[in-house]
């Protein structure tokens, strides 16, 4: 799996909200997308999935998944890629799930939509839950019966069950307690190593990004201002804005490892 | 779930007690003399006195209240002045046809209103939405008695398509007499396998049901539109799109059910409102229901009947709301835990 | 963070005119409403036969179909229906205004008291409104009007008694949420009297949803008034009330359709206009808090 973004711009009418010069992501790699709230990070995530057209945005440039151009791809083909090859988890995990459908039902519907047989689907769902350390009875529950951390892990499990190669995580830990954050990050790290899952990790929290990312891209007001290996960007930031962000990180001694 | 039911039952009973109190006030705090209207305008003083004691008006106020409450509870709801029968008996015969009418109207309203609301939501801002909203607002703003007359003129008088009087063809009483069990023609005919009457009853039900359906259909359409649009903006819809589902499935398989929640919550209210609309409509269609009974009672200033009707409709309203709450709780898992 | 602030204010500035400008339905409703008010005010000038809206009858001219002399035809005693429909606008608008003002005048103070003081007062007032709300509007109005006697005044009173609980409920919800806010606590700590606090903080914040609800209710009141009059419980002859006019026309409807039709159209248009305007106000001002009926 290889994701290549070149000269991408997403605009709402006159206003350009996202401008990416270059962005690369391969199997087993975590790319951290850093920036403050409102810097267009989520819009980029939706643009990769081709979901910004819905909101009335115009997309120019190139987003290639294994050589196939996603910008301008017809809806029917995009729908095959969504979920199956690229999965997304959202910031508020419990409200990301349909409140009147049981978790297991959602798994089944999604898997069957992507052509998996019923029996296989059930097996995959159970297997996926095991990988995120959730008990199988989670499938019988409704979203509001799950804690934030459980719901987020369930969302990641869905990506696993679908055998997605790229996971876009849009502020997945921002709504969670620090201890629960660590659990979710641990799950993502395992998947990165064991399943060779590519992860686009979007966050405003540099400390979290520093822990997990291989590569770091910094966005400021939608504009890509810096990118490079994570350690390098954090220790020797080139751009003034990056320097500000790094400086504002709370240092508890040995925050970067 | 059990705790939820108990709480709701207790609240309901409290409201019922209040309803009884209010109807008592309406029944007794009447400018004018109930005894006089019972005995008639040419009553002699002795007849008036007899009427007064028969109606219990010569007792003290607290005694009257107690009498009233115990009467209601034990089944004595007074005697109707214009039918000379016990009010409760009258209600027993007249209520089922109206229930049948209102239920038919509500089913029709949902069948029309929900798709109308969906269309408005899906094509929001464009022509289908525009027309959908006009139709919905018209439904809600329609004077039902006028619509009844209009439909009668159009479908009976001019087009000769549908019947307008009574619950079924009276000629069938000779050929296929209907056994009365529930006093609801469609139900009775279906149970006893009397297909001739069943067909005629359904035919006669169409126009009145359409008239009753106008307001709820409009209301449901507006609510579905608003609720669906709101639901479509929520995160879980974004997630489902990101999973690759086509837009029509997003609307119908994932957004509709949560969006219908607020619609269900007003069904009780809509039921009661439609039941009172029958007051305006039944006389026009010669429908022997509680609506025409109420209209007749009003014409003859028959206070016991009016109060009896008010009481039974209010009680039905409380019951309907209770049922709606229970149904909602069983459909939406979040409500049970509140 | 300033970007967020400007984004929010620009959105809000755009929100109000956009909701009213691009929304043809609301504009249409507003236009019809304006016409209704103008008709009500200028009825004596607009009506060709203003005396027909009062006591005049012309038995010889009864049940004439629409013509150039009588645009809407004449009713069973020869009165010009067009003039009566025009004057009927006055009757309907007057009654609706009275009902709603009375309902608000009684309901809002009670609701505000219930929401602000909470506790026992809240419980009592809420139970009372519960009981009133257990009766569907037409039913309560009908029962009251029947026992009070059939007249326009009694119908107005009956409707006001029917409608006040909704406003008590609405005002209570608003007052309760405002009363819990911190600036109220500080006002109390500063020693401001309850009266002052309610007048200056609680009441103004409760007004918007009340106004929106009033515009939405106006349509319902008009229909209910018409319904009462249709049953004979409201305005009496010769008052040109629309519902009463439909009742008059009911007997001849299959042969002389115009007597009942035109007043009915008036009811429909008036109710639609109020509903559309109310909808628009709700979308523009306060989408979540209004009671949906």
C-alpha cells in the first residue's frame, strides 16, 4: 500500500482550506499530521476518502493509492475503496457509531457490504475484537453502553475486520483520558507492527504524535509548512511555526523517545 | 425497563386524577341550572326539585365531589340528556367507530407523511422540497370540516367514485348482516369473514380517513424532514459514508430510524388531536362515532354527555402518551436508562 | 482563535438574511400575512357591501353564484360573501390576538415563576399545566365554551384557558435554564432583588421562543376558532366569522358550493401564512427550543 499526495488543494468556493505539497505513506508507517484546531486536518482526511464533494468543496491536485488516482474517481469506485482499503476513525468515538444499531450489527452490515459472507463476517468480527482486547459480548451492545476507549477500539477493530490497509485516525485520542489514550495508541502501534497497517494520525497533540509517528507533517491554516522524520522535526524544527508548537509542548522530561 | 414503566404509570395516574378534578369543575361550575336543562323548559317546581335531587345537586359541595369521583370510578358517568341513555353506554357504542377512523387516518398519515418528509430532506432546497413543504404546511393548516365538504363534493357528487355516508352500504344489512363484536366495522367484518361488508366498510372509510389524515400527514412530513436533516449532520453518518455505503442506503438504512424518534414521540398527541377533529368531521360523513355524538351533545347543551366525552378523550390521551413512551423506550435503547 | 470568532459572527450575520431571503416559502407567507393585516384594517374601504358584514340581509338575492357584482356570490340570506370574508379577517385576527395575548399574559409569568423559583412552586404549577395539557385543545375549548354559552367572547375565553399552559411550559423551560447560569448567581450575590433579576435577565431571554411559538400558534388558534364556530359554539350570526360561514354553507354545499368554499379558503390561507412565517422565524432565531405541535 502506498499513498501519495501531490499538490493537493481543497477549496470551499473562493477560500482554499487545505494545501499539501507532498505527502507519502507506506505500509507499516505512521504519518503524523499536526496542527491546531481548524487547520484543515479533518478536511484533508475527508478529501482522501473523496467525501468533501458532498460538502461543496472543489479538490485539485493528486491523491494516488497504489498508483490509482483518487481525485475525480467516480463514486462507485470510491465506495469500494472506502472502508475496504482505507478506513477512518473519528474524534468522538461513541457518537461515531449509529445509536440505534448494535455494534455487531454494524460490523455485519459493513462486512457484507464489502462482499464478505455472513459466517465469515461473524468470525472476522470476533477475531478483530480480540486484536483490540475487547470481549466478544461488545458486539451485542449499543454504542452508548461503551466507554470512550472501548468505542474507539471497536472502531479500530472495524478497520481490522475489513482488512483495511490504511487507517485515517482523525484526533482519535483527543476526547479520551490520558490513560485510555495510552491503550488506544498501544493498539494502533501493535497493528502498525503486526499487520503492517499504514496510519495517518491526525492530532493537535504533539506529544502523542511524537510518541507514535515515523514521519511528521505540520499544517498551519491548511498550509503544509514542514515535513520530515518525526524525531528530526521535533528536535530541529525548520519552520518558525513548528518551533512555536514544539516550544509549547509540556515537557515532563524524556517526553520524546 | 420495569422501573421506567412503574414511574410512567404513577405519573399517568396523577394526571388522571387531575383530569377528573378539572372535568368536575367544568361539569359543576356551570352558570345555569343543570336540573333545569335536565327537566326541560316546561318543568314544574316539583319536577325541578326531583331533578335536582336525582342529579345530586342538593348535597353539599364536598359530598358532590365525592359522589362524582366514586360515580366515575364505579361506572356511573351520568345520563345523557339527548339520548336518555347512560353516558357510559353511549360512549361504549360510539367510541369504537371513531377509534377505527382515527387509526385508519394515522396509518394513512404515516404512509404519506414519512416518504414526503424523506423526499423533502433528500432534495433539500430544490423543487421537490419546495412542493413537499407546501403540501405539508397545507395539511397542517387545513380546516378539516371544509376539506370534508370539498372531498365530498369532488369524489361523490362530481366523480361518483366514493361513498360519503355511513360506515358501509346499508343494503348489506339484509344480504350479509354484520355481527357486532368490537363495534368497529372493519375489524368485525374481518373477524367474521364477512367480505362483502369488509369491502364496503373499507370503501366508506377512505374519504373520512383522508380528511383525518391531513393534519398528521403534514406534521409528520415536517418533522421527518427536520429530524432527518439534523441526523444527517451527525458523526455516525459520516462514519457510515466513510465505510463506503451509497447515499440512498445512508438515508434509509442508517439515518431514518434514529430520525423517526421524535416522530414517534408525538404520535400520542396526534392521536388525541385527530380524535377531537372527528367532532368536526363525523356529522358530515354520517359517521356514528364519538365525534357526531359530541357535536349532537353540543347542539342540545347536554352537559353530562359533553363532560363524559371530554373525560374519555382526555383519559385516552393519557393512555396514548403512555403507550407511546413505552414503544419509544423499547425502540431507542438510550431512553430506557434515563 | 480570532479566526474562529470571526467565522462564527460572519456565519450568524449571514444566517438571518439568508434564512429569510432565500426561503421563498417564508417570504410568501409573510406577504400573505401582510395582505391579511391590510385587509383587516381597510375592510370598510375594500368591501363592496360593508353592511352585509353587519345586520343587512337581502332575502330576495339569496344564493347567487359568483358574478361581477358579487365576486364570491351571496349566501342564503343574500349577503355578499366577498365583503363578509374580508370582514372575517378582522374577526379572526382579533380573536387570535386576544387569545394569544391572554395566554401569554397568564402563562409566561406563571412559567417564569415556576422555572426561576423551582421547588414547590414549580411542582404545583407544572402539575396544573399537566392536567390542562392532558386535554386536546379543541376538546377543552369545546367543553368550556359549551358550558359557558355560545358566543365569540366565551370562545375567546375558552381558547385562552386552553392555550396558557403551553406558554407556561415554554417560559418555565427558558427561565429554568437561565436561572441556573452563573451571572444570575452573581446578581443575587450582589443583592439584586428577585424581581429585578427576573425583569432584567430572565424575562428578556425567554421572549424569543415565546414570540416564535406565538406566530406558530396563531394558525392553530384560527383553525380552532373556526372549528368552534362551525359547531355553533363561537361567533354567532350575523358576525362574519369564517368557520360560521362554512357552517351556513354546509346545507347547500352540493348545489351552491360558493357559500362554504370561499370562507374555507380564507381559513386555509390565513393558517398557512402564519405557519410559514412561524417556521421561518423558528429557523432564523431558535431552532431547538420551540414546542412542536
